[in-house]
């Protein structure tokens, strides 16, 4: 995963568009894709900031809680529920 572009660049690009330069010419001048510029403008209008969003974060569990508790029982007592049921 790549690092986010600097806030300085983001502020300069958004400032250029807000001062009247077209999106395409600003993107070409700063060497970024137009779609990136559009996303930065949307973020600026929604939050007032051009900073990047949070990277990473919480991931939901893949297994259901009942399966997780069964595995805990298997590890502690060395007797597995799945073996007893089968």
C-alpha cells in the first residue's frame, strides 16, 4: 500500500481549483490524476480538510462467536465439542 500524498500538495491543488483554475489543468500542472483531485475536493467540501482518511482500522471477525467459543473450549480442556458431537 502506498503512502498518502502530502497535505501541502493537497492544499496547493485544492487552493488552485478554488481560486479559479480548472480541475484538469490543475491536475496536469501538479502531476496527479483528475479523479484524485475530484476526491480531494469532495473531502474538502464535506469536512473542510484535505487530509487523508484513516488507514487500517478494525477488521470484523471472520468466524462467528459460537465457533470461536468452541475453539476456546478445545484449547483449554483438550476435549473438542466437534469430536463429541461426531
